[in-house]
C-alpha cells in the first residue's frame, strides 16, 4: 500500500498511468483480474475496473487529482458548506452585487476582477492529494482485499478518471456498463471520496432516492457515533453519474459555521498532506461487515 501513497499528483496522463500501474499491481496481489477501459467521446477517461459479471455492488473512487482551489473558497465553504444550495446562491449574489455597485464604486470592479481571475488557480496542479482522493483509492483497495479474503465475489471495483473536471470518467463508465448489460437495476453503488483527511463526521450524500442509504448510515453510525445522510441537488462526486441506481457517496466532513451544510477541509490545497489510515481501515471494516450481512440471506 505504501507504493500507492508515493504518487501524490495525478493531474497529467503520465502520472495517472504510473498510478494505475500501482493499483493494478496491488489488485493482482490480492488475486483480482483487472482491465483498463479507454472511455468517453470528447473527454477521454482511462478507468480501471476489476472483472465481475452482473455485480451486486459497485465501489467507485476517482483517482485523478485536481487543481488548487481559489484562495477565498476555503473560508467561504467553512461558513456555508459545500453541500448547500446556499453557497452557490451566495456566489451568484456576490457577483451580481459587485456588478451593480461597480458603476458607482470602482473598488467593486477590481474586486470582481480579482475574484474572476482567482478561478484560474484551478489550472495549477495541486501537489498533495491525500484526502482527495488517495483516501478513496486506498479504501477501495482495502475493501477489495477484505472481500477476497472473505470469499465475497459479488462486487466490482472501479477506479475512475476525470472526476475533477466534471465526473467524465464515471459517466462514461456507467454508459459502458449499461451497453454491456452488466448492471442490474438492483445493483448498489457506493462512491468513496475524501475519507482520510481533516473531516470528522461521516457523511452519506445521495442525489435522489436511495433504498440502501439508510442501511449504510445505520451501520456506519454504530461504529463512528454519528453519520449524516444528506440529499443534494448538485453533483458532489461520482455517485451523481449513477443517481438513478440510488448511488451514494461516503466522505468525512465538518459542520459549516452556519447550520446549512458541511465542508471538507484542506482539499485542493497544499494542506491536503495527511492521511488517516486507521480511519479508512475502520470504515472499510464496517462496510465489509455491512455487505456480508446483506449477502447472507442470498447465499
Ligand atoms: Zn474528490
């Protein structure tokens, strides 16, 4: 697993390929057959999946890493949270207010310009990416290992590309699985993103109805004291691509200052340089047991 932690930046294709080599090596060690899929029409995504026909469970983690977030974004998210519509409304209100007053007050025009230009920082590759999303990749590998050891062969593990640019990898993979008729409507899908950083509260996010979100929330809560389930209108992570299957995402986040949402600290910045491996171990133990209990009546 140490080798996985060595390649921290997966922004360019070469870095991504080197990282995929290491995931493949690890999966082969556990006894998995895996395959790279070159998917997508306009934005090419190279995803890696383990072989499993008609899986009952699909686990997804994005392996690509993003750019540096604008300097004002972290304090902003700390105040309002990233999951609330309020934060997006606030951004629009700020821009329009600056627009309105800029004709009377010149400083406002400069401020608007600075805010606009600050968005360009997302083109600068972020160097350290332990929480977002090395933690998710590590979680998937730990799950894969535990499932193999317990003889649970009903799950597919997918490591997807280009989440940071708009969930391109997971969207293309969903289309591919449907085309191959390798996904049943009963398939349960869990995305894991940011589970090893500064966030303290396990959060389940879903974009619509999910018949299994409650079950996993209850199981996680047993071991972590608290687990929140949040329904989101906007995309948060790769579960959004599979929302009609009730897909959910697991992250660890903190409460925002205003009681409207949650935020994940330190991601997309040079401060994302710690990974809480015991927490990932505990989470993957909980998920393995939860799924084993679900499978029991079937086998
Ligand atoms: Zn992420």
